[in-house]
C-alpha cells in the first residue's frame, strides 16, 4: 500500500503541473527592494549633452539706456557733419585694398590692389561717389577710373551718421562717457530704419560709434545690417528646409555681414578714415557662423586741398590743330 500511495502522489503532482494549476506555478522570490520595503526605482535617464555654444554675437547688446540724445549735443553733431560735407571733395589719398576668401575658416585666396583715391558728391547733392585710379610705374596715377567698390557704404559715408539729412532715419542713445587712453570718448548705439536690401546705404545698418568727446568726430564704428540677428535665423531656417539636390541646398545661403571703420588720421579738427573692413559669413547652425569673405581697405597719404575765395583765371591755352 505504501508503494502504491507514493506513486499516486507523484501522478497527482505531475497532473497538477501539466494542467497549469495556479497553486503549482513556480513563484519567483519576492523583490526585497530597498531597506524598509520600498520597490527598487527605475534607473535615472542619461543627462543630455550640452548644446554647442554659438559664435555669432550681435553688435547691439541689451541695454536699459533710453533712446535719444540731448538736443544741444545733437546740434553739435549736426554742425560737425556739415563740416565733413564741405571736405568731401577737398582731399585725396592712397587706398590699399585687400580681399580674401575663406574655406573652413582659413584664407584660401587673396588679392591686393593699390589706388589713388578721391571722392565726389552724388548728383542728388548728398552722399559720396568713390573714384579710384591705378598707379603707373613712375608713381603717377593713370587716367580713367577703376570700378572696384564694395557693395557696402564707402568709409567716408559713415561720417554723415549724425547729419541733418539722416536725422529722420536713425535712433541714437548714449551708452558710455569715459576715457580711452588719452582720449575722452562718447559711445553711442545707433539704429537705422530702412530694411536691409543692398546694404549700400548706412540707413540700413545698426551698431555702435565711438566719438571724440571734444571734437565730436568719429574714432571707430562697428555695425551690422539692421535686425541681422533675427534675419539670419530666418534665412537659416528657410535654407535648411529647402530642397536638397545631390547634397546642395536650393535655398538662398544665409549670409550675414559686419563692418568696422577706424578714423585715426587727424587733420584740421577732423578725423579721416584709416581702415575699413567688411566681413561676410554664412550661418551653418543657429547662432553659429563661418567666415566666407573679407574686404579690408587702408587709407594713407592724405592731401587736403585749399579752396580759395576767388577763382584765378590765367591766360588761355592754345591747343595746336591736328
């Protein structure tokens, strides 16, 4: 009987396992958890990698200073711009122009030219027109003008930032009043009001200008197209969503620009341009840019002409007949 009973119990256990009885399912050991009986928490998510910081920094920075300039100071600036207007056709100098193209942040090619340089006014009566003449081997200038202008304002055009003509188109505010070395300077922010199209007009730009506080003449200007921060973001989004054909985007390239003008030649109570630089760059990510082109122009050898009150008429010159 004992042997038959043992076999019966064995069959009963096997049948229970085959039938899947809940009472006979293998049970995993209970999760011990943390001390105190709490369950083990899920693993923490991996921290996100920090975004790469951009290298584009707008020229205009946030400021609490109110827009506007003292009326008396503004009249002084108007008067100085009028003096500059009278000197537009009274000087000549030498210009050394250097243009460079960049690939992967390095200069890939460059070209250097040297000209005789002078200005004349536009037919409208306001604004400047540049005249460039090549030098001959003996150092004299060759007749005829060379077309080698930048697509942006001439260096001398920036001296009319505070002119009465431009007054309705600009907003100004004083940022700082300080000593810079031996110079007492005033620093202003300015903002034009014309939308950026060609960039040839200074009213399409915004930036900062440092003036000599005594003579009210410019020492340095740093500028960029009006609203460039928002503009270049919009251009990059449009470009990145354009059609991609064989790895080339069909949308317009998101290009930006930056200007820097130095006025270090002092003559007759004025400061004249000594260096003009325009940098062009392309956005490759939001707030990240790579330089594509640079135009640097340096000015020296200034000659200031004296305008006489009376015109002296000499003897007529006879031209021999051919």
